[in-house]
C-alpha cells in the first residue's frame, strides 16, 4: 500500500508541476545567479567556496550548488535540467511530508496531506523555480521525522539524526534550517511537559554535532577565502538580513496577508483541521501547531521576506487541511462554509489578477485572462454548489477534494505553459544576455553598470563582467574601442550627456519593470 501511495503521489506531483518543455527562461535575480554560480564552479574548480562574477558568493551556503554542480557535470547545464532538479527536490519534500504525517496521523490523512501540499498554489508556483527552498525544507522534514520517531519510541538516537538533517538544511540555505525546527520542537516539548528530553545526552550530542558540522564548513571556507567569510555569512547575510535587510524588506504583517492566497485552494480547511486534530490527535496537534506558529512568528519578525520563505510551515498546514477533509463525523455546515469561503477566495484572486494585469501589464492580458477565468469560474461553481442540495457527506468531500486538486493542477499548468513564458521579456535577462554573448564572441569588452552583479553572466557566456560606477562608463569606452555596457536606465540618465556620439544605445529591455539598455561602441 505504501509503495502504491508513493507512486500515486509522484504521478500527481508530475501532473501538477513537472517542467514540461521548460517553457520559460531563467529569471532575475536568483535563478540566473545560481546558474552562473554552478557554471563558474565547473570552469574554475572552486567548489568549496563558490564564486560568482569572479567574487566569493556569500549569499547562500554551498550544498545546493554542490548538488546541482554534481548532477549537471553529468547532464550538462540548461534551463530544463535546472527546473527538473527543482522539481525532484519538491517531490522529495512531498514524499518526506507523507512519511512524517504517517507517524502523526493515520495513513489516509498522511497521504492526503501530501496531496494537499502538492496541489497548493505556493507549491505549484515554487516548484517551477530553480531555487534551494525545497531542498532545505526536505532536510527539515526529514529531521522532524527523526525527532518524532525518537520522541514516540523512546529511541533517542533518532535525536542525533534530527540535528544532522537540520545541519544539512543550514548548509543548504542558512540558519532557518536549524532555527525553525528547533524552536518548534522546544515549544512542543514544553507544551508536552517533557522539556527534559532536550537535556538528554543524545539530544545535546546531536545539537553540538550540528554546530560542529556547520563550524567545519565555516572553518573550511575561512581557510580558502580568509576570515572575512565570517563577517559576510554571520554579519551581513544573517544578522543584516534579520534586523535591517537591504534585500526584500517587508513589514511584519507581510506573510499574514499572503498566506491565505498562497495556501489556496485549501486555506479555509486549515482552522477546522487543527480543531479536530486537537480533539482526536492531541500530540500531533501540539507538535504541528507549535511548528507552524513559531515558524510564522520568526519569519514575520525577520526583516527580509520573500513569498516563498513561508513554505517552511506548509507541512503542518497541509496536515490540518487534510485532517478536516478526513472528518468522518460529517459536519455538513462546516464543510458548506469552508466550500463557500474557498470559492469566494478563488473568485477574488482571479478578479484581482485580471484587474491588476489591466492596470500594470495590459500587454500581458491575453496570458492572464485564462488563469483569471479558471479561478473565477471554479470559485463561482463552488459557491453555488455549497448551497445546492447536497449528496451524502463522503461523496461530497470526495467531489470537493478532486475539484480542488484539479484546480491546483490547471492553475499550475496555466502558470507554467501560458502565464510565466509571457513575462520572459520583462523578468529574464536571456535576450539581452544573448546579445552580449554575440558581442563578446566578436572580441568586444563587456561591462555592466547599476545592475546587481551576476545577472547577465549565464546568458552572456562571460564568467567575469566588470561592474562600473556610472561616472566610470565614459572612461571605459575611452579605453576600449570595441565595447558593450549593460546599464540600468537610471544610471544612463546620469551620464547620457557625457557619452560621445560614437556610442549608440541599443538592446533596450525591461527587467523587473525597470528599463535597461546596452551601450555599444565599435570601430566601424
């Protein structure tokens, strides 16, 4: 039965999110940077301390890059390979969630929790992005699986594996990999009045072992790159992002606003799931609520916020929604209200998507319209169906669950095959990078100005692109009779009057709704 359920999970996940044809190019900023980091690892042999654009890359730890670098060494690097790796990591995360929930809930609820996770909007969007978030989450879930087995069976050697997996999560993406599960586990143990387990010898051995693994990596990086590595990783990238981030600073309520949308189409079922879990599975309730609540508070308190970071609480939320759908007591009124709320949210999201597109992206309206129609249409049907004469409860839940899984499937396919490719020209540097590659192949000197480093390297096929201040651009052209500079529109405005007539402006393109240009000088 387990093998059959896992196979069915694989098929559902493939239907929802497998990157058919890699319908889009890599987007800025992270995807193209990660691809360039891996490419530079292959070219320079710097694996222990990866580089980007000739500089030590301190934004993320190296484990994800080691995995991608190892796999692409055999297959070659391409958008499709990178997206497939991302999908395999997300699939591993869903399967790990299934096994974790089997320890906490019954078999059917555990399997449905994995299906809920795989068909949620955030999963459908994130699994198609070449990032390391699912890799970190997979290690966190595996660690929690080890903790639950140690807690429930009394075999505290499992606690060591909890910390080993958390350490691997840290080496994948940073301190969240240890901080989030550990805080949740400690709150759970205190709630259970078993906090003494955290003082057990093997728990402490695991904790200090995890710190030793992390310290060994940092020591190796210091040996290769010098003591500045500690300032970069611990100061700039950890404390800096947590307290006053220069990248993606958002208010405290950011995740509270996005969570109901990202958890669709299962949002409305989560609260009752926790209520039912408290009644029937109190231990699972305390652990999952502790994990979800503490992670939500920590993530909200940190300055740097991106919509995908909240993925860390998806397993507990998916389990709660699944538990509500498995309710055999048949609370018809509750299900009617949840179905109505779900339908209303789908209608609202579809309407907002359409109106926002007409305001900000009218040229993309043809791509947004099918997505809006599906969301509004399914939402309207759900609202109407909730108040029509109902079939028996079991059949009602089955029809609803299938409808929502199919909605997630259609949503993801429309995003992958219709919507996201339409934004390639405004989110991907592929076209401008291809032009830069042409010039570089002809011997032109290549540079950039006002652009975050590493954005063009992958598509330009240039390992190191010098970064210029706006004031240095004219002298760069004086020193190079054949040269091309990628420049942001605001930087170009600063020096437009200083450019000689021999320099032409071409290759206008938009990245993240900001104009960028290629400045070209040749000796023709």
